[in-house]
C-alpha cells in the first residue's frame, strides 16, 4: 500500500450501474477519497442515483459522461460501464489527465486493453481495475502461507471456481449476456476472478498453454454462460478454472504445494464484510493406521476494519496522491490487468477453436 | 445395508500389505465378522503379521495363498495384493466359492475386471471393492443433500481432488510406482477415489467422454504419478478430477447444482475417525449491495459409532450372510467397480493418445 498523506482524491462516477452503488459507499468510507460528481446519460438518472445513495448535496450531477470528464475539479474516474464501451471512455478519461479505476473485465480483448494502458501511460495517470478481493487483508495472509517454503513448499496446482445461479431474467436481459455490451459473458465476469486468482497464486507468472475444457455453454447470441479451462506452465504447474452463470453460488480457490494446501470458499466476496477465513493444511499426512490425518488442517480468520472495496479505493487514492506529489503511476496494476486479459482471451480462443490448446504470449 | 442376523462371517486375509492392518482391525470390530486366517507367501511373515496385529491365537497362519483359499472353514477373502495379481488370485477365490472383498483398483483394465466379475457371478459369491468412504454415514447425509431438488437442484458440476506428498522413498520403491505391480500409479490409487466420487455424485451415470488434462506426470517406467481429467455428460454435466502422489494431502469433493453447493475436504479418510463434516450452501446469493452472502453456507457433522472400514466389512458380511440364507449376490457392488474402472481406463487411454477425448462405452 502506498502511504502518502494527502488531500482527498476527488472522484467522479461515470454510469449508474448496480455495482456503482457499492463504489459510491466505498469512496465515502475511504479516508483519502471523496465523491465529487456522478454522471449518467440522463441528468434525471444521475440525480436519482445520487439521492438513492445518500450522496452529499455537494456532489455534482452531470447528464453526460463528457461533463464529468471535462470537470477540472475531478481527479479520478470510476468507470463501471459495459466492457464494449471501455476503450472509448477510458481514452477520454486518460486524455483529460484523470486517473482511472475501471471495472473488469478491462476490455473485449488485450489489443483493446493496450489502447487503454497506452493512453494512461502517455498521460501519466494511474490505472487500476476493480478487482476488489486482492485488497482484502486476508489476501496478504494467504500470500504469506503460499510463500512459506517450509509449510507450503513449491506451488504445484491451483483450482478456482466462481459461479452464481443467475436466473431467467438475468439470462434474458442482463448486459452480461449481450454480445454488444459485456460480451465476454461469464468468462469476463466470474471467470475474470478465477483467472486473477490463478495468476495471483502463481505470482503472476503466465502459463505456457491454455486449453478450454469440454462442455462450454453459450447462449443463442454466442455469449459464454459457463466454461472451464486448464492451464499448464513450463515447470509442470497446472491449474483449472470453471466460471458460470448457471450454478449455485460457489467461490473457491484450492492451491496445493509440495507440502501444504490452501482452501478458501468465498474469495471474491467474503461471506461477511468484517472478517474472512481460509484454511491451511501443512505437512498433513495419514496417521499410522490410515484412519485419520495428522496434523489436522487449521482455520484462520482475518478481521478487517474497512471492507475490501474501501481498501481498493484507499490504495488507488494513495497512488493518485503520490503522483500528485511527483511519483510515477504504479505499473503493477495495468500489468496484472493485462495478464488476466491475456488468459481470458486464450480461453475464449480455445473455445472458438474447438478446445485446442492456445499458446500464451505476453 | 443388508439386515440379516447371522453367525459371523469367517475371513481370511491374503497378503500382508500395510492396508491389511487396517482391515484386520476392521474385521475384529465388525459385529458380524471374524478373522479366521492370515496367509502370506512365507509362514514367518504371516505369523509376524498376526502377532503385530494382536490376532487371536485361533487365527490360522498360512505360508501360501492357496492354503487359505482351500480352507473349507473360510467364508470370505480380503485380497489386498498388487493390482497386477488380482485376476489370478480373485479367480481362485471365486472358484473355491469364497466371497471376495478386494482392494482397489480392481484390475489393470476393465477386461481383466470382467474376468473377475464373471467368476464371482458364476460361482454365486459376493464381490465388493475396498472403497471405504462410501460406507461412512456422512455419505448418506451428503446424498440426501444432492437428492434434494429444493435445496440442491439439478447437478451441474463435480470437482474431485485427491493427492498426497509421497516422498522420495515411496517414489523409488512403493509398489504403486512399479509398472508390474500397481501399474496404474496415482490414477489407480488416489484417482480411483476421485472417479468413484464423481460417479457417486452423478448417481453412477457414466459420462459420454473423458479427456485427460494437460500436464500428466509419469515416472521413467511410464507409471502415472499425477494427472487430471475432464468428464462430460450428454445432458451438459461436467466434472474434473486431479490425482497425484506429488502434492500435499488434499481430498476434495465440490458438487454444484442449480441451487446448492456441497464441499467436503476429507472424503476418502475423514480427518478424525469418529466424526466427519461437510458444508452445504443452499440458495445462497449476494446481499443487496454485494458485500456478503445470504444465507450463509452451513456445516454438518456426522458422528459414527463404527469407523467406515468397519461399516464396509459389516455391510459385506451382511450380504454374505444373506447369501448363506438363500439370497443372490448384490450386483450393485461389481457394477460400480466396473464403472469406476471404465473411467479409469478412459483417462489412461486419453493420456496415451495425447489427451484426445475418449468415448465411454459400458
């Protein structure tokens, strides 16, 4: 986490998506951020969003995205628009020298993302995607375990799974099933998190090949509703992921090393806001008669004073503050967004090519 | 469970494998079974095994497998020999009209298993493989959840994983890494359980195709040390499995339905002998602001008076008792052994054929 003290970063929100309600609250709770403006394509919708979310009367209401982008008092934009609109608006944001916190998936493909990342770099603005769970303090604790050569050993295998049972209305009307909006479907939505979790566990080392698993489910418009993939690294590490809109809410990471195993069952959205748990087995084996385990795996709970999305806003705002004080943008964040998008693209390509393995290139 | 009252079934054990110690105790603890004889290729080894396991002085000691097979006072044989020896000795057991409780994997391939099953059927003896976990009362409780259309819905996905970190001595010397002994390696050992768990969750409906995953690890002799596979059913169900001798002790089933999710982390050998747990999520979803789950998943613990291997011996002995009273052998057990072996063969074939999908035929 960056650590500079600073005046609060002034945020504008573009678009009134459901997820924006959560970020509206997060910006309010973050000690170094303040919501300054809300923009929608209609003034009425923006005003209604501000009222519904108890925004201060000082928050400006814009009836166009351009309005907030051109507002010189705004430092940073939170952009939760549908994926297909990301490039257009992200470029305008960057070109107006505003820092960009953008919802995932970052783009329809890595070429599009590269346009965004280039614009941010050229304009000296911070880019971060809206993957909240990596900011939870639980994550640092899980990382400690994975890095522990004595208890966890060498990483060998990762399995991640994120599904939710979306229901008929969602499957008919949600932007995440529309090819011209969030056209990457469940791969772009829940799959994004699975891929990020795999890369996180692998210390962001890219696999060599990605192969989609048999049985992807696509809707009539060709949008992925459910799919799986297998990833394979040169050193023998393997991973599987499964993402879906068609199965009960499930949110797993299993990471296995030569000595230890990590399990977490709510990695994207912890069961409860103020605490989150994970379990570890370290050097477990069968007892002598193979009638039980010794030692037993153990459960670890991490309390957090601030919800993970608030910590994300705080981290982003710290970086923005540092830039105001002369620092350069932190390149780690666009790099891990890009890596995630590269794997996402590879899964999609493998599905399109009848499940043939796709070689991953940076 | 069969329910006849009976005189105890008299067991002979062929071979003094490590696992035989556990069964020796299980036969002792089962209310309807008694250990009558122990056989090894050397009289001294058999006697030493009997002493080490505190067998009663009434237990006969045989210095040859034939001795116990030909003993007319023995009702049933527990056969934990290496897989490659199963056919030879299982046929002799069946032909001498003795019931057969045999360790997994049941055979080197399904054709070999069919010889065993045919011999058992022709001689009217019960066959059961040594998969213990399905006899744990936890299993019946988990089954209830999977069958609950209101809480679990329709099964969509299964993931199973069983690995243990075997160590250098095992990887050099254990019979499970020797092509001429337990030549199916980790697929035959830990993979057997993963496959059985998938079939169990799917109500023993066979998948349409089986495809091995990238990255199988074989030793110099060509024995599988670690591999994965993807299974696909005609109705869209999918499953993945991973089995290994190279990763930390991990033992997972995740089964996901349209409404519910089941997790268990010690499905083969429960953490503790007298109780076992699993967790279920039913109709879970995000709360309004997507900052938590509602309702939360719940944990269920099942107490057992008898360890799972004792319940296996009891069930097997009940069936033998029923046969003594005129019933026919229970065909369910050889059928699920055969299904498990068919999938095991398909994974092996897919690995041998460069990960091409293998069509499953009964």
